[in-house]
């Protein structure tokens, strides 16, 4: 095949089992993924990789020159998750193999259980990326923060004062129920964009591009809706997003700022509750209160000559990447405290809306069985 001079950054992620409920993949599972990716590195399938997690989801970060939806790269990720699943089953981890929905790989992980977000670009002089990873929620959770980042001048001052950001951004929006997509342009269509995105049960951002000639892709989000890919609901997507920053795109600080507001997102506990999105470090991403609250992590790395570059110590960290874990610091304690306050408030609704989701969105329900049982006792109101 012809290798592109453009670099592709791929995150492929899956929940294939964890320790004590839906909490944290066992370190041996993570290591088995690394072993498979090391083989892929030796074989030249990928240029570089980094394996991490958020809550119970394993996230494989990879760089390569094979473009999006590469059969080889997706196949490698599939093998990594199969290896982790085998261990998870042997160790009797909880929900072992949950997101491995098919027996045989058929060219792309889409529709097979794992989620993916990939972007291809020509590497700039310096290429800072933020990798967002979420647990216990769905892709539309990113709609509010990313529309603020790429459309709201009160969030991103760059939209007003950086000439290259000032031209605005294009949004690809997907309708996850009807499998449709549309490209819209901001700032001209901002209100129309928000009219769609405000319905978080149906619409989500898939991609954002700069409208400036030389910049290209700005953000990509995984939008694989697991309930639909599995034909039945098997869990919220726990989506990932990659955001490319600086030099005409929103600055790193502009991208992080909206996460200070712990918005209510769907997917907490049994995929059936609203909870406040809790920004945290990877180490703090175990679901510790009512299987949550929903978490979001933000890892920062550069792409340098087609490979990842973090803050690794040249002596002690040979071959290991050390991203900046942006939500680890005490600056985010206030947002975390607010998220806990809002989440506890939501919990006080018990099984009542809006503590729980609307009926179409519930991952678990007894309603059809209850209605069936009551059928003969249900009477018309005069
Ligand atoms: C899973 C999740 C959890 C589970 C809950 C019940 O991602 O969010 O809240 O839905 O622990 O799990 P089961 O039905 O496996 O007992
Ligand atoms: Mg899970
Ligand atoms: Mg998860």
C-alpha cells in the first residue's frame, strides 16, 4: 500500500472486563494490550502507541501513516482487545469481553463493539493534542464543551483576536438514531447548530475543521452508539475525543476551560441516570460513588515526527510516554466538588426523572414486562 506523508492519530477503546464491577481493567490486561501493540510496532503497522484507561475502559492511542479506518491498525487493536479479553476471562474479571461483540474481525472495529476516534493531518512545526477519555457517558456529552470551545467567543477569545481562528469552524454533526450526518458552518449557523446539538439524545459532533486554508482538522469524537451496534443496549459508549490545539486552533487553555462546569450527562449507573461530569486524573478515574459519577480525563501530548512526545524523563522513562494529565491538579478541585454536589442532588430523585433518563434512553427497564403483567387491569378513563 502507499504510505501517506500525513500522520494519522487513532484512539481505539473498549471495555473488556474489570476488577470489582465496572471499575478498572486489571494491569495484566493493559500489559497484554501493550504486548500486542509492541508486535505491531515491530511489524511497522503503527509508528508509536500508548495504552491507558479511564474507569473500566482500555484506550489504545496509536500513530501511523495508514489513514483512518485502516484494516491493519483496527485489526491490531482488535487483537489487543482479544488478548485482554482472554486474560479477563481466565481471571474471571467482571463483564469480561463485554465490548467484543463479534467472533471474527471484518476489517474495521466499527459495529463490532470498540469505539474509535481518528484524525489525519500534515504535521505542523509543533503539534499539541489533547486526548479526552470519558467513562459512564455518551458522545453527545462533548457537544456542550466543544461547541463552547469552537463557537463561543466568551470561552475562546481566539475566535475574536486570532485572525486564523476568526474565520470560524465547520462542524460535522451526526444523528446517531437515523445514521445521518450534516456539515454546518460557524459562526454563521451557530444558532442552527445549537438547535440540533441541544438534543443530546440524538445529535452529536463527529468532527470539527478549521475554515482557514492551511489548518485542517480540529477535533474528532467517537460516536459509535453501542446500543445500536449491538442491536440491544450493552452500555454507554464511554466516548473519546482528540482535539488539536494552538496556532489558529483553540489554545490548550481554551480547550480545557469549559470542563470547569460539571454539566449533567447521561449514562451513569446502569447507563440509566444523569450525573455531573467529573474532571479527574487517570488514577482518579475509578467509579467510586454509585458506579460514577461520569468521569472525564484530559491527556496532553505532542505528535513529533509521527510519534508521541510527552514529558518522559530521558533516563528513567525510556520507551514510556508521560502525557500531561491536565485534570490532576488542585485547580480542578472546585469543579469536582461541584460535580459531587450536583450528582448527590440528582441521586436524591431516586428512580424518578430527571434523576433517571427518559424511557427511550434507559439501558435497563422493566416497563414492558410490568405493562404486560398489568394489561388486563388497565381500564379506560371515561
Ligand atoms: C457499566 C455501568 C454500571 C452497570 C451496573 C450494573 O458500564 O455503568 O453502572 O450498569 O453496575 O451492572 P450489571 O447489570 O452487570 O450488574
Ligand atoms: Mg463499562
Ligand atoms: Mg466504561
